[in-house]
C-alpha cells in the first residue's frame, strides 16, 4: 500500500487516573509476591486490562461469592466499598487489601460524618450519581443506605424540600450537570414556600482529574481530523468523555478492542487522535495506533 502523509497522536492526558493506576500496581505487587488475590468486582472497567491481570493470577469475584469466602486475601478496588464489606471481612477472617482511591475514601468519610451530624435535624444526604455504580454503593453505605441517589432532574421528586438537603456527587460525574441539578434543587426549596427555607448545602466532590479531562479532551479533539476513543463499554467515565469528544469532533469512533477498529478509516484523515477513559490502559491505545500504522505502512 502506498505510503501516506498521516500522523497519529495519542492523547498524553488519557489513560488511567491515579486511583485506578494505584489499585492495579497494588494488585500486581501482591501477585508478584505469590499471593492468591481475589478482587471484589472488576478492578477497572476495561475488559482487556482485566484479562491481562487475570493471566497474572487475579481472581475477580462478585459480592455474593465474597459473602461465602473465608481465610482469603481480597482486594478492594479504587471505587471503594460500604461498611458491610468490612464487617464481613472481620467475621470471615478475610485480609482486605484496601486500594480505595484516596479521593473516594475522603468522600466516604465526609458523607459519614455529615450523616451522623444531621440525624437530629432530619437532614437528607443526596448523592448525584449512577444508581448501582460501585462507588455510589460505597457512598450510600456510609448513611445506612438512606442517602437519596439522583441521576437526572426526574429523580428530584425523591427529595423532601421542607427538610435540610446536603448534596454530594460521585467523583466521576459531569460538573455541568451537577451544577444544573444544584440550581434546580435551590429553586424547588424556594418554591416550597416555607417561611424559613430548609437549609441547603452543596459539595462539589467531582474529582478534578476527571473534571479537567473534559476541556483537555476538547482541545485535543479539535486538533485532529478523526478521533478514536478507546474505552470499556461499562465505563461511566468512558461514556461521558466519549460524548464530550464526539460533540467536539463529530468524526469520532468508539472502540473497546483493536479488533473493533474497521480499516481503512473513513474519509482521508491526515491527523488522527487517539484518546480514552480514565480506565483505559496506555498499552491498549498504543495497540490501536500500531494497527493503523501497519495498515497504512507508516
């Protein structure tokens, strides 16, 4: 095939966030030491990285399997876990290797303290997050599972606007949507018509590494004719960043595996950008780059 003037760039800011990178390094260290290590849930929302770690010996289990496990070493991933997980570990002689992201751990502590302090005033802990997401399960666990989870304006009817509201966010959510929901909650408190409106305190607990990724990704996407966004299909962060990328550059392809990338590429792009979620390993983006380079004899 004739050689073409084409340039392929990997986004230097893409790839694992600190929390995920830390959890993977902890898992690798334990496995290199010869330990049998179980991971409670997928260590990262990326199928290929999970497969790589499982080849090294990591065993992924779900929470039902965990409840019946005894005398074992179990890794808690970056998403964190609710208090119930720690209680089971004490009862079943499970050695926990806690790789909870420090930012998530701090948020858990903050919500737990808030919940304890607002019980007397019948305050409500509200969490902007995806119901059923691992991090959110860990967060609502700090409130005895009483926290209200909201994901869109449709969920706001769950809140009692005559009682105090304390708003937090899952660390990987969209800052703009958070601000929109915050303003709508404020509006509904005013509309409740109480002589003395209920207290409302909001905490922007979105990770700066995630919130900063959006403008960085937008700038990177504008510089390229074609974008290839690499992410696991179960990654909330991946879905969010892919939409940011696609809205900025409509010529954006989503792939999870190198095999999903169809060649030749559409059109005649001269500058190709490759980016990914905070759960996308750098080596996977490099495989995508190398596949394109081989096809076009670069």
